């Protein structure tokens, strides 16, 4: 029967969804702490160290503070859209977690439970679709604010996403030509069997990385919220938890794009130099998750490291880099990859 | 024009080539610089837990000194108030009663002694003017407060702890600025 409802399946997925959403929220929370701590360390400061040992309760205090702040909705804003903006930013940020394979199958209660909410066969396309929806949150919020600076920030965010999504997509096409699949789980399985994709696609990875910075609105591409030109950019008019949602969604986006990069290019939950099939399934799932998180933390550190090194790009520099350097490079990368694949298919005969 | 230092650097206005326009090399260089700062020693002092030692000439809050038996030194002569350029000190004198020899060292004492810490400029002239070794500027910073009247320090706030009853606190309040030592009482 096609519509038979498997109760255990639903419960299993619900639990997984709750865990993934909670985990990404907690990780985003602690990413703010990490951000401040890393910024401090890179600048010879101490960073937050008052709330709890080493300041580890700082994100809780920050969250509480945001909740207690006064909620201001400007008089001239369109109120529905004003609230919709941050909600959408948050929603799309969390939605991306649905197709990411967090680990291999685990065996509990006589069931094989996949550590992936949905193994969609167009997984990476889903991620792309949702991530580019994320900019709607910014655009709607900035439009609804009825504020020049917000609008400029929103416009910048939109044009930035358009410019960089192209290069990102093209760099990804080269990768997809090699893997021949759009399913993230399938890609990880391939990398577990062979080599990590970073060895096949170093240039593609670099382009993807740069575009990921732009997609996450992170420095050096944080023109949408350029404090010193646009006050706060798209979130100038926002306060309290709505502002918190915007800031939070940025960190979740950063986390998710780190996971995506780790999955696409660094083998996901693959532990290097280890054949997972030889060991106990549950333990391997756990260690795989740890391996994935280690990779993700490295990427998040990279995000922050870059943020505290490079100043913001000027708007024309941003556009130049996107359209005149990254897109040609990505096209070149795609052509070379295609040519090599063709050559390989004809057994290296010209 | 003659250069003032030999650190003059010509601005390179050549057009950037492709590699430079990618910014990758310079970004990598910059990232190495920031990375090296991870291992640098941080100059920060964790303030409330650790304090930086004051310099020996630091002039902080005033203390009214006592002698070795715990009697107040001040005789309310008013020389400190005269010396004070900010006119922050006011006092009222009183005569010592017969049963008060253990409280005040001489026949006259300050019944009221007030320093307005908002007026005080911490110059230390009162300390120099005092013939009786009675007022010192200690090594503490005046604390913040919410009300102006809280900054007018009364005798109770200024008096040093009793040297016999509470010797530790006395020594701490005395600090290093009190140089004069009597023969029978070493600090």
C-alpha cells in the first residue's frame, strides 16, 4: 500500500528534525561566542570571559538580552512584511539542514535509521534553492523597513547573491560532472570509496568557498550590512529578537555552508584512512559525525579568520570579482573538467 | 622634498595583473599575520581579579592617620584646608575631654572632617602641609557613586582602621606612602 503510514518512521524523522534544528541553533549560538573569542584572540584581546568559566554562558546572556529588548516596529513600515523578513531568513536558514547527511545509518530498536532527514535525489539543488530563498528574508525585511539605508542594504544583498550564485553554480557543475549524482549521500559514499573531491576539483572548491562567503554575507562581502556606510544595512530598523533572528540566521547559514563544503569536497562524515565497513555501525556513525563536525569547525574558523583579516570589498570590486574573475574562472574550470572526463572516457586517446 | 625619515615608500600605481586581481596571495599573507597573533602574549590584565601595581608616587584617596596606640593624629589646625587649592577640605575643631586621651593624641581634635572628593584634585598638598603626620593620600582609587553627597567623605570614611584592633586592615590602608616611622613602632 502506498499510503500506509509507518508510525515509527514518522517518529524517527520527527526526532531527527528536532535534533537537527536544535543542534543548528545551539551551534549558531556558540558560533557567536566563537566569533567573539576568535576575534579577540586574533586581535590580542581576551574576549568574553565574565559569564561562566571562560565566558561560555555569554551566548545565553546575549540571547536573554535580545529577548528583553524593546520590540520596535516603525510606524511607516509595512508590518506584515516587517515581521515576515526575519522569519523567512530564519526559516530558510534552518530548512537547509534537511538534506544534509549527518552520518551513515545507525542501528537502533531493530531498525536502520538514516542520519539524514530526507535523502532527496536532487539534494544539492534543494540546498541551492533554499539558500537563494534566504536573500528574500533580507530583501523583504529591508523593503518593509521603509528606510533608505535598509533598502540599499537589501539591494546590495540581492545583487550580490545573483552575481555569486552564478559562479557558485558553475563551479558546482564541474563537480557534478565528476560525481554524476545530485544526492549528497551518494556523493559522500563515492568519496568514502575513492578520494575526496577536493583533489579532483581544487579550483572549483576555491570558487565555491569564495562564493559561500558572499552567500553568507560574511566579510569581506558583508556589503548588505556595511555598518560604516549603511548604519546597519538591512537590519537598521530591527530590534530585539527580530534583529536576533537576522544575526542568528547568518550564523546558521555559515554553519550550513560549512557542512555543505565539508560534504561536497571533504568527504562529509568520511574518516580519512579508515574503512568504515570493518567496524561497528553505530560507533562508526558517531565517529563519522565527529569527523564531520571537526571539518565544519575548521571551516567556521576559516570564516571567522577571514572576517578578522580582510576589510570589506568596495561595491565595484565585489562586482568585478564576481563577474569578471570568478565566472570566467568557473567556466574555465568546467571546460577543463569536461575535457578531461571526455578524454578519460575515450581511454586518454586524443 | 627632503624626506624626514628613510621609511618613505613609493606608491605602486601599476595596473594589477590577473593573479593580483584575484587577491588570493595578499589575502593569504594577511591571514598569516592574523594567525601569528594567536600565539602572542596578551597585554590585558584581568582587572577585578588582578590589579596593576600603583607607581610609588600614586596619589589616591585620603586617609586620616592614627598613631601606634590608635589615637587620631589630627589636631584640626586647618593647615591642610588652607593649602588645598581646590578648597575641598572643611573641618571643625573640638577640645579633648578628660576621658578621651585614648582617642585623640593632643588636646584639640577634629570633631568634623570632610573632604569633597568631587572637588579634590589629588595634588597631595594637604599631605605636605600637615605638621602632625595626620593626612595621607593612599593607594586606592575613589570609587564611583550615584549621588553627589556620597562623594563628601566624612571622618568615618577617611579614618584609617585601628592599628591594634585591626592591624591587617591598618597596614593595608597605610600602604607604602607613609614613610615616617617612629622608634617604637615599625611599619
